[in-house]
């Protein structure tokens, strides 16, 4: 079956522009996660969706970042008024519902975002 | 807060030899999960092996095995009979809540022919 799909694979944009990154999880996976991977900060958690519950947004670095998940499937991460420090690889992962991490997360190939 | 530390930024191994990657973590929880992920240049994070903290037996997946020392909060990965395709960045990760993963800084593994 298909894995986690992310688009675009690469995105180059000018500082100050808004960008949208898309994640299509594995079919049947109710949990969806966004992470950011940058040279200076390593891998950071951004946001977590689980079914119809309110998302855990505690990892979002500023109010310029937001994410939504429509119909419990596809998710979009939006960054407004992009800054150069937003340059990073944005990784999406999904998993089956579970407790305590007994359902491993499966990752997409990521979107490499470059802010000029 | 939980932290994960990988003290080896880079490691190298000869093809067919064995290499061990180190990971330590800090937590006050008693029940949690630990993972090793592999990230080749393609960027995709691939799950290598998983360990449940309540299990004393070390996890094994073919050529990959872990040495889990709960009291010492240590979780090392041993790769036996190393292959060229094992070359990648390896990340140790932790979760307790089933939500976020906390990752270490990563270890870049080079396999020499």
C-alpha cells in the first residue's frame, strides 16, 4: 500500500510569502504528526492530530505556523510571512491509533523549504 | 522534560563488521517506548527497531539488535554484518504518550567497502 505522501518535495519562496505544505497519511491511520528538521535545531515536534480530538499544537514555534486536518485525512501545514529561519525539511508522519507509542510512526519523504 | 542524547556525531565501520551506536535518555516515566530510525539521503525516516520499556528482553530485527539498560537509561543499537546500504543518519527516539517523538541529534554512519 501507499506510504505517507508529502507535497511539494521542494519549495523555494521569498521571505514574507505564505506557504502551504501538504501531507496525505497512510489510509486508515488516525494519528498524524508534523516535525521540522533543521541544521541548527535537529528534529522538532510541531503538531499532532488524533482522530476528532483537539490537536496538540504545543510544538508550533510561533503564531505564523498553523495546521489543519480535513476529514480526518489530509493535513496542510501553513507558514505565514515566512522568515529565513523557517528554512528546513518538514516531515509528516502517521500512525494507527494507540497508546503509549505502541503504534510506530511512518514518515513521508518530507518537504524541503528554502526561504530566499 | 524528556531528552535524548546521541554522543557520537559520526561513526564508521568496515563492510561485514559490527558497529554499535550509543543513545542515552532522561525521563521520570516508567513506561515508554524507544526507537531507532534510519534516514538515508532520500530523507525518509525508516523505522529500524522498537523497544518497549516494560520488556526486559532486548529487541532484535535480523542484523539489528539493541542493548536496553533501563536503570542506566541507555539504548544502544548494534548492527552486525554491516552492509553498504546501512550507511545513513541514525536517530534514537523516545515517546511515552504516543504523541510526539523526542529525537536525539543523530549519528552519521559510514560503511567502508
